[in-house]
C-alpha cells in the first residue's frame, strides 16, 4: 500500500530556563528523532507510558506544535513548507480526536451547530449542503437527528466522543490522529467507540494514527504499532508480530506488566523496575538502560539506533 504519512527525524526540544537571568539551562527532548510511516487506510498505533512524547508527536503531525526539526510529509507535501493559510486548508485533510471531547465542545452550541461550524469555516455555505453533510455524519456516528438539537452537557461520555469523532470527520479528512480517544471511557463503552472507529475507517477509507498508553486497546485497533520510550521509537512492527514476539526489552516488560485477564490469576506481573528517567536529563546511551534487565556496558555509552531486523520490524537495542 502507498504511504500517506511519512515522518522523518522529528524532534521537539523544549528549552529549560532558570536562575535570575532566566537563561537557557538545558533542553527537554520531548521527542527525539522519531521516524515512521503510515500507509493509506491503515491504523498505526503509538504506545508508551505517559510523558514518552506520544502526544507531542501526534500534535506535530497536524502542526498544532511546530517541530524543532524533522519533516512530516503528508500525501507528498512537506507540512513545514506550508504558510498559515495553506496549513489551515490542509487541516481539512488531517483532523484530531481528543481524549476529552467535552473540553473542546462549545457548551452553548447544539450538536448540529458544532458539526456545521468546521464546514462553514472551510467555505461550505450552502445551507442544504451543510445539512446534508451534517446528517450523513451524524448517522454514520450513531447519533440521531433528534440528538443533534441538544447540547453537549446532555450527553454521556461515550456519546460525547461520538460527537467529537463526527466533528473530526465532517470535513472528510484523509488522516485522523486520535490521542487516547477511549481512555476516559468505561471499558464497555470503549469497545463501542473502537468498533465505530473501525466501521468509519472502512466506510470512508480513513487512515489513523492511534495514540494510547493502553496496550490492549492499541492491539485491538492497530495494523502496525510503534513503541515509544523517553521521546524515542524503540520498536516498530506489525501488531501481531510485536505482541507475539516483542524484541525490545522495554516492549517485553510492558507486555509482561499487562494484567492477566483470567480472574483466578488476578495479579500484575511487573517486570518494570524503577521510574522513568526525566527527559530533561536522559541517560547517556540507551534511555532504557537504568531499568533494563539485559543492559551491558555499551548500553550506558552508545545510543542504539532503530534497525530493521526482519521486513517491517524495527528495533533499537544493542542485543541485536
Ligand atoms: Fe536494554 Fe541495552 Fe537493549 Fe537498551 S540497548 S534495551 S539497555 S539491552
Ligand atoms: Mg483497521
């Protein structure tokens, strides 16, 4: 399949300032040299603990944040080259779904108006056309015409996320970046929303970047998965390969720490020792070395680069 999104060497460094003179005292490498590509129609999951840089990566894909360096090629266009207006136009094609849709839904607008707003902002002014597209997307997202006349506070969390998804889809984008879209929902509602996202993907031929700390959610929805640790991609592979035969010690520990679903064996196996180091002061060499059971001398001095060990399976680790 053809590549829709190609991310190369993406970095986001935040300056740390301190002291009386407010001088730059260091940098937080929130995202440090991340590269991956996403094919048209597929779901690329990004998984990692909080603070690993996955949300920052997601925001840079839409230029909600401008990267320190690196390129985001979307459908052959380098987004950094677009001026403000051209980027605004491009946003029709790249939309974001957030963890908490309620925070971004105007409480004074009805659902119908919330969905009509992006259309109007992008020049769809014909009233019949706006109504047609709003009702189509409402139906596709499992919302009724009657519900469209209500306000966001009248809805449950799951329904609000349906509204958030409908708003993201109303401009008929090609790419959706979903950042923890089901993390705030009850487990039973989570699977409804995940199924909805998959149905919409099939109907509209959408491509997803799906960001979550929850490994089972990512597995459920993703074709391929990238694992992030302290601002870097440490392993990328097909979802199946990655979950069945993880190669990076961090991926292995993450998977081993997932609670076992069998209720008679309700315990959490936790192999992960210690805290995540601060990205302001990351370890030299492999960032995972302080927690890695396989660390050797070289791990503390030389940073492992991502290398392809099998077709489509990349790992950044000195063990290989
Ligand atoms: Fe562990 Fe070394 Fe591999 Fe890092 S490079 S994950 S410290 S074995
Ligand atoms: Mg799919």
